[in-house]
């Protein structure tokens, strides 16, 4: 039987072991690790009834971690009742991809059995589940959403990504930007101050407002989560930034998470006045090059099939949302997804 923790204030050894589980798993995700999950629980998920199941080996080290929470979801804002739902901690407001437990191979059957037991009465909703975790699903769970999450392999270096014409266009864009006085600066984990998040949010709004009908879930209400992530950063792990400056002022910021040999590109913002100079593409190109120089082997663009990602050689990996409905509320959630064409 696992031990159950019901607070985000975990001891340092458990956090360390959890991180190792994520780092050692080639499919391990930043959003399934303690840095994201615990910061999310303290901020956007504050007050939620969460629980973290931990399986330990004979030496006392954690060999599997499954973070869950109980919430209530409505199929529609005007449709009661709200369904009691069991889901993964850290997958609510704030956007997370490649979600799931962290487990050594010999513990996966126990994690699956525990998840099935916890889902006997309440609807189980697992959004953004990484495909590597499909074996943990209880009988009766079915896919209702799918999200393409392109990622680029940097093993052979950045100079082999995309077509020759695309690489040449990027070099020309960098030359034009340099001639105009724009410089690029890489800030690895632990080197950025919180004011850079404010710059990111401002530039993100500018870019979205320049796009007709542009909307985004990344707003000021998300900043407490990201400030906490920033404060917990350490060399080689945590938030990192690619910044473009003109006369000392940020005109572009790319934000993501670095850990092990991976980088998750989370959000960006740039001044649309620099669109003609391909500033957005140049930011991504600079980030990829700096990540590769630091030993990153997977540059994950996360969800969304924007064409520019594939120009950098990205290949799709698909996250899936799984639903196991219980009761009236669960049936309504299931109906909502069927009407939307899922499952």
C-alpha cells in the first residue's frame, strides 16, 4: 500500500526522489514533476483536496508518485449538477501537457491498481495524459480529447534542423535584427528576476492583441504560479528565458522549463512592430541553439500544431484526455465530449 501525503509541503528527500523519477524516464515531463505540481497546488490549486500517493523501495527511496485531486466540473456553466471528478494535480487552470504519474517500471501495476480503486465511485478525468501512461488506465476509460504536441530532436545539433532555405532565412533575420540593434540573451534557470515575467506578460498581450480575435489563457492570474517556479529554480532545472532587447528594453521573451536533457517551450511574447523582421522565429531559433549548447536533446513545443514548429523539424507526439464517467454528472461530461466529436 502506498503512503498518502495531503499537503504540498513535502520533505526534501521525497522531492529529490520524485525529480529523479522524472529525469530518469525518457518520457518524463516537467508537468508531472514536483516543481510544477507542488507550485500549482500552492497557487492556482490552493484549497483543493489533493493527495500524493508514494510507493517506496526497501531503501526508503520513492519508486512511484501519483498526485491526485478531487474537483467538481460542470458539463456546461448553465447545467447542474457539477460532477465530482478525480483528476491529476497540476492539470487545471495553468495549462500542462504530458501529464501523468512518475513510476519505475516494476511499480506501474501497483499504480494502475490504486488509480482504478480511487476511481470506483467518482468520475475520472485525465486531461493531457502522455501516451506512455496509457497502460495505467482503469477498464472503461475512453479517449475524448487529443492534442498534438510537436517536439524536435536536437541530437544532431541545430544546424541540421529544417530545410536549407529555412536555415538561410533564419540567418538573414538574425543579421537584420543585429543591424537594427536587437541583441539576444539566454537566461538559464536561476538567473532571471521576477520582473521578466511582467515583461513576458506585457509582450504576450501585445502580440495577442495584434492577432484578430487573439485570446490566451496566460494572464496576470497565472503569475503567482510562475513566480513560485522562478523562486525555486536551480542550475539546470526550472524556468529559462530567451530574451531579445532593443536599446536595453525587452522586445521579445520566450519562456520555458529546462530539466535533465529536455526543454519545454511554454509561452512567448514579442512586440509586433518587429514582425517584419521575423523576431518571433528568431527567438525560437536562438532558444534552440542555446538549449543545444547546454546539452538539451529534446526541444518540446508542447500542444498546438502551428506550422512554424514543423519548420524546425518537430514531430508530433499526441497527448490524450481520458474519461471514465460515473453518475449523472459523469454522463453529462461524457455527452459534452461526444457532442464535440471526442470519444
